[in-house]
């Protein structure tokens, strides 16, 4: 089976394994007043979320049973608790039952909304005495078109397409493009440049072909970035009660928009660098390498790592290492098998088997070190995102993570088999046939892992 056919099969298998819809991000973990509570007229409504919310895109609407809307302030963050958002209530609430409809966007760009109810008693004993700073302006209340409000459900939480197939695939394409861009750099600097038996002519051909692949991967990252911006903006505008956002607003005024902007700029610089590397302009590969380092940071800045309430800096660094490790392992492997080996077999002459062995032997220790980084960084991220081991089979995030762990384990096993059993036979034609067969399976599993990762980032831990 050819490598391209294995990858097509892997893509289909990945789509079958990944769900089309997942849980919303930035879940409401608690509130004051609490859902279903009986309190005096509150002066402040406090919300706590599971992930760091975008303050400017967080809002609430307070209504009573007849549909009257009560004015609240603009959102107020808590400098000591990034998960908390507060709203001052402009006037005392008469006795009765109230519904708080909330909406927010996590700092990784996923919208969520929900509602809960509470009852205001006629006695003032439980009235809160706290107030927000006077500098916070009072937001204008908007009367909803439908004033018939049902309080049958005490608490409701909804997902607004945060993990749709299209957005998950866009993230997977972005991850795949970044993996190949960094893999091209690792292939050129760590494998080709250190392989002594290849010959200068073949080295130049590999560098040129790698630069072409880098151009294609950079274009993929740029296209996927713009698609993600479009889908994120559409999700904002489709969400009831959320302020209207253009693509420009989203890119310029949100944290995940900054990450996507940085990703597109870095990919564009990498594209230019690869283009000028083909005629062997001095410094081209250095610029491409710096751009690749920036690209390795962007998934963390636009994902769970930036939104996690615990160990945020450590998680961003862990995700950065995870991307680097995966790229210098699987992205590098793709370059070895799709660029290096075919060029050697076509132009290597009588010593082609020795040249293939030299190339693979140079790649192997890099792959082992990179796989180790992937495992350690992945385990660290899992420890932070999962509260208990049982979350691996009781939560949507844990179940998707478990799928990824299984495929990573199988991929590692195939890599170990290639290293111990296939690599010693590379001096013969039969060994090269076995190498191409087993690495095709390894790369196919890599495609599945990337697809699962795209869906994993659409599920709240």
C-alpha cells in the first residue's frame, strides 16, 4: 500500500472516530446568586467559568417572569481571579423569580451560553452590600423581541457550534501545516545537513524539494488561519445576544485573534523564506527557522493552554514543546520518506542503499528524542486538564484524549519496530520495501492523530 493511499484511509478513519459536536467551552461552574437560590435583591451578579473568558464578549441579561429586562453594568473582571466576571445591578429587584441569561467566549475563541434562575424574597436581609467601582458604565438594557420567558428549567447550558466539523477540520489543517513547516526545517538542518554519505548534489536537491514542500505547507497554514477567523467570526454573530463582530474586530480585539494573526504573519514569513531558499539565498533557512519557532507557539496561544486557569505559563511552554516534538518526529519523518528516500533511490547510483541507510540512521535519534518530548509534554498537559483518571472515560474531553493516546501509543510501537527490526536491513532492497510499508502506516496514524487533535481542541477539559 502506498503512502498516499494510507493517508487517505487514515483521514477517513479519523473522521469516523471524531464526533461532529462537542461540549461548549467556558462552562459556568458557579454563580452568585446561585442557581435555584432564594436571596434578597442582589447588587452584584458574579459568574465563575471553567476557562478564562474574554471580558469584552461576556454579558448577562436579567429578566423577570413578565419579560422585563433589568439593567446591569458592563462586565467587571477580578484581578485576583481570572475566571470571575461581575455585573452590578442598577436597581433593587422586586420580589419574584428571575432568569439570568449569560453568554461568553473563552480565551481560546469558543463561544458558550446558558441561563439559570433565582428567586428574590421580599425581605432585605440577604441584600448584598458590595458594589462595583463607579467608573464602570451602566450598559443599556435591550428589550427582547420575545418577552415570554419560561422558568421551567433551573439551569440550561448550550453549545453554539464551537466544535463543528468545519471548525475542527480547520484547526486540524492548521496543525498539519505547522507540523510540516517545522518538519521541513528539522529535516534540512538536523537530517540532511548531518548526513555524510549522501553527496552535495543530492543534498542540494533535497533542500530545494524541502523548500517547495515548505511553501505549500505555509500556504496551507495561511489559508487555514483565514478560514478559522471566518468561522470564529460567524460563531460570534450566530450566538444570540453576542455583540456583532467583523473578522477585523475579532483579529484585532481578542486574545485568540492575536494568536491567529501571529500565526498567519509567521507563516507568511516562512513562505518568503522558503521561496528565497530555493536559489540558496544566504540566511533564508535561518529566517524560516525563526518563523517556525513562532508558529510552534501559536497553537498554545489560541488553545486550551492559554485558557487554562492553572499553570498557564507552564502549559503554554508544554504545548510549544509538544508541537516541536511532534513536528520533528512525524513532520520530519514525512520529509525523509517523501523527499529524501525517493531522491536517493532515483539518483543515488550503486550506493543508494547505503545513502538511504545513512539518511534514516541520522533521523532515528532525532525521532527518539522528539517522541520522548511528545510523550512527556502530553502527559503533563493531561495531568493539568484532567481532574481525575476516570475523566478519560466519563467526560467528552477525556474520551477524545484517550483516543489520541491510543493512536500515539500505536504509532510509537511502529516507530520502535522500524528502529529495531527494519532499520538494520536497509542495506538491502527488501529492507527499503519494508521501511516504506511500515512508515506509511506510521504516517497514516499521524494523520489520524492530527484530526483527533483538531476535534480535541473543540472540547472543554
